[in-house]
C-alpha cells in the first residue's frame, strides 16, 4: 500500500513561497515520473493490469457471464485476446509469477486466441501454457470444493446431495439403490467410492494432454469448439464432426469456453471405468502422504486413446521435453 505524506508549513511567508514556486515544480516532477519512485522509494508493480483495461469502452467477453466463470470479475475484450503484444506480455508475466513462486492472477481466457499460430514456436508454447494454467488450477479448485461439500453431506446425512453426487460420479449400482433406505454399510461404500473419485488431477498431466489433444491450441476442434482434450460424444447433432468423415457416428465434444472443457475432462477421468486404476493409484499416494506426479499418473491412461500405451509414452515425453513438472507448485491468488 502506498504511504500518504503530509507536508507541514509553519511559517505563512514560507507557505506563500511554497505555493508560488514549489507546486509547479512538484507537478512537473510528478508528470515526468521523476518523483514517486525516486523520493518515496515506491516499488513498481510486477504485473500491470492496465494492459487489459485500456479499451473498456469496446465490446468485451465478460467471464462472469459465462458458465463456470461466475466468480471471476476480470475480463479481456475480444480485441485484447487476439492482440499478440498483449497476450505475449500476459504470458511473460504468468511465467515470471511461476518462476518466482508467486500466486497467479484469477484471469481466465474464455477461448484460445485465433492467431496463436502466428507466434514464434517457443512464444506460442508459453502463451498456451499461460492461458491454460490458471484454468487448470481453477478446475482443480472446483473439484476440491466439491470434495468438501461431499464430506459435509455425509456428516449432515444430506441424502439428496449424496444421491446427486452418486449419480454424477457413476457410483457402482447407483440405479438400484434406494437412497431413502440405505443400510449403514452401503452408505459407507458410497462414501469411499466418492472419496476415491472426487479429487484433483496432476497439473503436468492436464497440461501435457491438452497440448497433445489440441496441438498447442491450434487444432480445429480447439479453435472452433474450445475442445482441449479430444473428448468424443455419440449424441446426434452434437459436437464437431471430423473432416473427411461427416457421417461418423461420433463427434468431438464442443464447449462454451475453455474452463467448461477442462471441467468435463476432469469429470471424465474421475468417473469413467476406464480410469479406475488411475484413481486407485492416486488414492494410494494420498493415503501414504507421497507426492502424486503427472508423469507417474499418466501410466494409467492407456485407454484414453486408440494407440494404447504409445499414448502414455507421448504424455511422458511431453512432460519431460517441456519440463511441465515445473508448474507443480503453481497456485491462484486468494480471493
């Protein structure tokens, strides 16, 4: 916080001289930028949000009006999202925050810039990571909030909430359960299954899969449908059909914004039977108090893609070659 300074003048004559000569000089010094930092020793801000608020009169994408963005009050205009200079500066600041273990601002991009392929290769990589990292952190934050709500539901015996969570996370034999008359042992089984399913995903794995599935944000599915993780849907007239196969019985799921895509991916890993071994591994790690890394967890994603264990190798190589493990301690700023 900047300190306020009060100039005290005791002599009336001195005050008059001060008004005539000192005030114009003071104004000149302030306008030239020579006073504040030099005399008062004020540190310049690390991140300048003025870059993003300069054109407030222009049409903007307000994230608090988008699904899952209701907590965030910051926004970027469409022009700013596709302004290479602004996005590049944003990327540099996010990387600086990470490298210096500083909290990342809660500012989320609703979509990938349309001109992301115009960046030089390394800059493009940094831009993509700096856009996705706050979103990945927010997605994990939402999961942990839901985990807490789940625990509270069991403590308060909130059967309605427990039933909704059991349905959302595909609890075993959910459809056959009468939640109004569940035996204690069955309630405990539901709780243990939900504890195993409702948990966060390692950041390095999130980043590596989004890079592979979206081509660093440049794929058609990422650009047209905010699809970062290549999730398929078999619903009719939903999603984006692959080019050259418009009559395929599947499509790639599309989303309103990037966070919606991230939330769908996390839910998929947390409830689909194909990733049960991954969840058991994660639970074992948490129980023993050991670190859970994206590199180790990726070993259980052989069913994510048709290429099987070759896909696991791709994830591991992506993590190593881009040093994605360096983001493991990244965190969002407090509200």
